[in-house]
C-alpha cells in the first residue's frame, strides 16, 4: 500500500506542478500578447510595433507641415492632416529625411511601416483640420498627376494615392463655401481629389460633426474598449457645449459681418479630444486666441469645454497668437508637442506661456519636431527647457490609459530608431 500511496502522491505532485507551469506559461503568453514585452525598448532600438490595447500617436516630421497618425486600441487607424508646404527657404526647415521624395511620399512610407502588422492596409479615417498647405498640401506646376483623376498629388491627395482611405472628413464637405466660396487653386485641386475619391474609389466623405463622439468610432472591437472615445469639440466656429451632442455658435451670423471681417481659415479649424481611460489628448489645428471676450477668441471657449488633458498638440504650431493663458489654464497638459517647420515655431512669448508654472502649476515637458537655427538665435537659452528639438514624436499609451511614454525617433533616415525615451507619465 505504501508504494501505491507514494505513486499517488507523485502523480498528485506532478499534477500540481503541471498546473503551476501551465499558469506560468499562460501568464507569459498573455504578457507577450498584451504587448508588455515591447513596452520597454531602449535608446538605439527600432521602435517596436503596436500591439492590441495600446494607443499610438505618431507626430510625423517631414519638415513641411503637420501630420499625425493614430493607431487606436483595437487597430483602427486615423490620419490627421498631411502637410506639404512649398514655402521656400529660409522660411522653412529642410525636408526630412531628405528631398529625394515628397512629403506625401514620406508620410505614406511611414504609415505603411507602422501599419505592417495591422489586419487592414487601408486608413480607416482621414481628417483635415483645415485647408492650409502645411496641413493638406500645396499643388505646384511640376507636381505629379493622379492616376485616378485630373488632380495633382500634394499632401493628403498624395498619401491617398499610395494608401486607400475608407472615410475622409473635413470641416466643409460637400459645399466648400464657408465662410465664402473658394477661389484658391489648392482648394480647387483638393475638391477634385475628394469628388474623384467618392465617385471612383468608393471613399465615404463627411463633414466634421461638432459635439458627437461617434464619428471616429472604433471599427474592430469597440465593445472591448468602452473607455475610448473621440469627442468632436469645434469646427467653423461651432463649439460643443459639454452636454450631450449640443453645440453653439461662437461666430456671429455672416450676414452681420462685413466680408473683410469673416472668420479666417485658422479660426475654422476642427478640434477634438481623444480619451482612453484616464488619458486625454487634444488636437485643434491652427486655432488661436483673440481679444478676451471677443468672438474671434476661439481658443478660450474650446479650452473651457475640453478641460484638462495629458497631452496637447500645440495650436498653430505654438505661433505667437496661440496657446493663450486662458487656454493653458483650462487644459493644463503635462506634455506639449509642437509640430514646427518655420523659424517662428515656437515664438518666444508662447514658449514662455507654455513653460510658466504661474499660469498653471505642476511639471510639464515640451517636445518639438524641429527647431531651426534662426529660432535658436531669437529664443536662445529658453529652448534649453525643451525635452527634444528634432525628430518624430510618438506617444504610446498603455492599455486602459493609466500611463504613457514619449519616444523620439530619428527623422534623418527611415531607420525608426529611438533617439530618446521620456516617461512613464501617469495619466490625469
């Protein structure tokens, strides 16, 4: 009987051991699948691929404007802007990584690289904040013609030549007449692009809907991430009230204004707040501040309804007319990101406001995609406070949004190598 007892004991102990080993292996597999193993890269490493549950926000630097690419927690993708200004030097920085390709081509290649493991090779949503060349592209005489229609490839239209969009959203589709019909050649080219995309390529086009939180819905596993949303805050002077999907007009009726006093393109920019658990991110195109209390001060009402965020993409590239005290006091970001491409990005006065602990208390880090030599001459040692002055800037938010990291990638070549790492930051 003793031999039988020992055998039973051994079998029991083996069963416990097997169960223990299985639990460890299961834990490791969950750890790997959840992406935790890729969350600790080192400086010099190639930036690790996105994994489900993470939120990646890529601020892509071509030196010619703004472009931000999002991979949302379930793999849904969103491209915001694809700038391609033709402004000549010295009023613009050098192209990144070089001038062998156009900004639209570089953006496309960047997106394809980071999308390589995603189930869909299409971009789910493409959003234009407003119609300026450094945000949607500038056509020029030698620009290539599209194979799909009679329009030139520049910025957003060039990205769409290489990567298909499922839905295209802007502030004024389909009329393109607010505040007045366009006569701009870049806009005419863009409108041809949109109409061709809808008629020949099956792209859905929509106007940005102020106040809603379902226009940029997750496409793959929305039920798995109920703590994720993108709230549309403002466009064309309409601002969300903070209640339901209600909105109000910040701008007066056009009939009450002289045409010379109509709101300009920057004031009409789209703005949104992305939320993932405790994490919040704000993007507002080229919104700027005006005289306090005046209807042209669009920043303040937008900021008040947006509330505190963790990361803020600086309005108007941190130009002198943006990032006002009232805006900063309402948002109080821990991280500022500047999409810079001009000597005036950022301005000294704006950088001082963004850095001021008098305007709002607490630590904050400031990152810029570029700082030009001319900017250094003017701002001098005030730039020493920036955590980074060159490169692609990536925000990687951990599953459930409780913390996030900032990664700076080398923009001098397509290596996707990490130049510096910042964080972890705890979400508000």
